[in-house]
């Protein structure tokens, strides 16, 4: 089994760096593409290694699909301008979501995979929901897998009214690309435009604890798939099972989708990384 660095260009020219896990450089017929969440890199989410190794042992390929926010800052290259570029959680725009996912799907299509499973972890799951709400091609994506979607209301609960006012003022003054004088959410240094997306954009604010919130994106999904969460996930106000079930109930294919609960673990599957990988392999074998 081997891991290969991927460099996939987006429509805007920014190059995203992922990793392809492929057994002995022999292409499989099935690939799982996992879109990362904010700071969802190998260091903070080591379960990606379990996913890659386990799927490879089962005869499937795996792509760790790093997007703009996998790290705070990422040195990359822009194929349109021909210049080095720095991207990251500090300057992400949620409007990049579809073209970032398209970049990895373009690679999968060029490789000729028969089954492409589009997964996303945390904010990456919200990105997959957004993408599939507007893309219904089952040739390009066979199934989806939502891993612990991010509840943005829970993440925003620590942002003060003063901080929100600073963000809004800087954007209104045309200073959206200025760094904020505080760490957003208490842990993310970022520009005002990025914080503004987190606070006020509906692009990725698409999953909720309450059943009567805006699920319009989930309601437009036509693919079938699965949703997975740890039973200790603390992004859900204490009810991970209800949170996941509520999301699925708003997806038109709810009756065909599978719900997977990993007992005794949280948002990044600590101490249950291998069990999570095994359950995913079992799921994909059923789809094959």
C-alpha cells in the first residue's frame, strides 16, 4: 500500500493538495473521496490513515481531499497567475465549495473509477451537502457519506456581539481582507471576509439540531448514502443520534440511507479510529 501526493487545480487556479492511498499503485474500481473540515488535517484527524490503509486492504482507493481550510495557512500555487499563493482557514470563502469538490471529482473521473463515494468530515460534510444539493449526476458521484456534520450554530455560540460588530464593520468599510484583531471562535486567526461567511452566509449553515430550521439544501439531495457520527460528539448539544436522524429525515432519500453510530467516541473518533474505518469498508462493500 502506498500514498501519493495529489495536486488538483481548481477553476480559479488555486491548487489543492490531497493524498491518494492506492494499494501497490494498482487502481481500484471504487474510490472514497473525503473532503476535509476546518483544520481537518492528518495531525488533528489521524483517522485518515486508518481510512486509507483499511480501504486499501479491502481493494479500494482513498483520497484525503484537503480543501482551503485543512490548515490555517497552506503554501500552494495558482496555475492561472503562475504565482505562489497562500490559502487556508484564515482566508477561505465558502463560495469556493463547489469548485473545490469539482477539482477532486475531475481527478476521479480522469482515473476512470466506476464507483465514486463523496464523503466529508465535519465542515467537509456540510460542503458535500451543499454540493449535492445542486449536482445530481450519479455517474460522477455514486453515493455520499456524511461524517459528523458541523453544527455552525454550536460553533458560533462563543462569538460575542462586539466581535460580530467588528466583522460587519470591516466588511462594510471594504476592509474584508484585513486580519481580525482577535481569534475568531477563540481559535481561528482569519480575515473579516472569512469570519463574515461563518457568521452570516447560509452556504454551509445547512444542518441543525432543530427540525424546523433551514434544511433546503438537504431537501434537494437526490443521491443515496450514509450518515455517521460518534455518540459522544459534542457539536450536537448532547444528542448526536437525534442530530443525525434529523438531518436524514430532511433528505428525500432518507428511507434508503444508512445511519451509523460509533459508540463511545466523539467528533474525530478518538480510540475508535479503526472501528470507524471498518464500518466504512463494510458500507462500501455493500454498495459495490
